[in-house]
C-alpha cells in the first residue's frame, strides 16, 4: 500500500459524492457509508496512520461498531508531519483548494505529483523528495497595477510568484496533480493579460486598437485542457516576457495587449483564441518592443547629452561659487592683516578697526550664504526632476552620472565655506587680542611720569618770566668764571 494509492482513492470518492477536506495535519472524508469508511480506515492503518470515525452528530465510533442506520460517517486521517516549513497535501482536491488560498508556504509536497514544478516564488515536489533551497525571488510587478477591474472583489492576482515558472520548457503534465496546478496557474496568468477585466460580465478587454473583448472561461471549464501543453507554455512565455523586467512591465504589457487586439474579433472564447494567436502576438509584441527600444535609444542619447550639459553647467556654477567664496575670504584676510598692522604701528581708533573688520566679515558671510543657498536649491531640483525625466536611468547609473559629480562640487564649496569662516573668525580674534601700537604705550607712560614727578624751580621756568638787562645778563644771576684764565666779565 502506498500514499499515492490512498490519495487516488480519496479523490475518486470525492468525485463519487463524498466530501474531502484537507488541512495541514488532518484529512477529513465525510458522507461515507459503513463499508467505505472501513475501507479508508484499512488503507490508513496499512500506512500506520491514525484514523477516527464520527457520525453526523460528532460522536466518535470504533470502526468495528459502525452501523448503517447511523450513516453517513466522517473519517479523519492524521497525516505524518513533514519537514519544517513544508506544506504536505495528500489529495488533488486539497491541492486545488490550497492553491486558491493565500498560503505563505514556498515548499509544497503533493502525494500524486510525479515531477517537480519550480515557480518564481514556490516549489511543488512529490512526497519524499529532498527540500532544496529556493533561488531568490525575482522582483515582479503586481498584475493589479496593470489590469483595471470593475468589480469590488479582486480577481486579478496580487502576485505571479506562485504561477509563473522559472523555465516554461521544464513543465511536464504527466499526472493529474500537475494538471491541477496548470489549471489554476493558467487562469491567474489569463487574468493578468488584458487591459481591463469585468468579473460581472466575465469579459477580458483589450483596448487595441481595434478593441477586443474575450469571454472568460466559467468555473468548472477545463481552461488548461483546451490550451494544451503548447498553449500553456506560450502563456507562460508571454507573461514571463511581460514581467521579466519590473520597470518595463507596463510598456511590454501594453504592446502584448495591442498585438492580441489586432489578431481577432470581439466575443471569442479566451481559451481557443489564445491557443491560436498568443504565440504570433508575442512575436509581434517583441518586434514592436525592439522598434520602440530603438526609438527610445535615440531619445535616450539626446536626453543623456542634455543631462551631461546640465551636470557640467551645474558643477561649473558651483565651482564659480567656490571661487567667489575663496576670493572673498582672501580679501577679508588681507584687510584683517592690514588692520593688525595698523593696530600695532599706529594709533588708529579701535572703533574704526572693529567696524572695518565687521564689514569684511559680513561680505564673506553674504558670499558663503549665497553659495550655500544655491547648492541646496540645485540639490532639491535634482531630487524633484529625477523621477520625471530620468526614470530610464537605473539608480547606480544616475549616481555615477549625476549625483557623484554634483556631490564632489558641493563638497568643495562646503569645505571652502567652513575653512573660510574659521579663518575669518581666527583673524577677528587676532585683531582684538593683539595689544595696541608701541607709540601709544610710550605716550601713556610719559603722561603718567609727568603727573607723578614735581616741577623744579628755575630749571623749567620760561624765560618770559625773568628780567633780562641790557647788558644781556639777568639781574641777581652770578655767571661763573671761565676756567683756565681771567675773564673780562669777572663778576663784581
């Protein structure tokens, strides 16, 4: 007895009128007769699984005591625990039910699956296979951002990580479980294809021109079966091309929808239409994309040339602002040096020196402020216009072509401003701390001596206060004789 045999039997019972519900740990099979309930229990016991029977009132029964008048019965099977983080599913009915949910599991083990299915964000393997590490998820744009819906309940999937294969050529539909996944995946991919989806009318709309409207296959219809393996691979390849590059998904989606609109008329069935025309529409969309890309390349070159000129002009203006700051600082330092010389050598008014230094510092401050304001303004302009004009540039390219050169020029201005301001401040402190001129200090010293020493009589008496006779000698003044001989003017 194998797990696959038990799973196939439960799926067959579900098709015959029983009801199969599968959770993460328990599989419940209800609406069973006594014989069928005992059969399921025997299959479970052969696998060493636990099985429990209940009647309609929820009363537990032993399998040998089951009585037909109390039918129908429910049998709960306890599945063995799988590896951590792996969702194990026994039946295809449970597999289909779990695919319709937003299950967070990335590793799925399905009993009746014979080949591995590797999607962008999930991996589906048979029971017993080793769990391999998934590759990092690709950055896919959500289909809901591209497809417009008219109903309140969202039908378009939020993500294609579970439905889009990493390699569509590896898909093999050799067992019913693989067809279960292919049916759900094909429906989700179909909902991601048109421009608009009307769930109330069940229509897929392509704007064109010309406008195209396809009928969405009703629930229960085998959409994947009509497509066939080749049609499923075409659908996988088409959506993989659309969502291959996240920033180009919108343009590629429009091109593919336009090519599909040119292939047929309104009112056709989506399954048959896509089976017949999707491959040709994909080739046409790729050709249109190449033509569009060539035109965009020419426009991109022009835009890049304009961007280069803009960056050059901006860096030149920042360099001019830096030179102006350096010139202003040099002028202020020259003025400061002159003020220091004037303070040390002359008796200049200190108030006048302070006023001149303040004016020089104000000139430097105004120059620095204008340069800084220009730098901040340019940075804000770049941030505002980058997503509008240069979205085609990746962030590393934009960093290398625009942001880095501008930042280098800004750094030169910032350092010039900081160092210039520090130099002016140091010069101002030097002017205020240097002692006054030497002549001023000598005059102050003489003034202090004149005030402290008494005046000598006669020595410093002005001649105007004395009486000088005609003979030339003042009265009462004794003139000493000349040494070494007699003088004619001996004093009497």
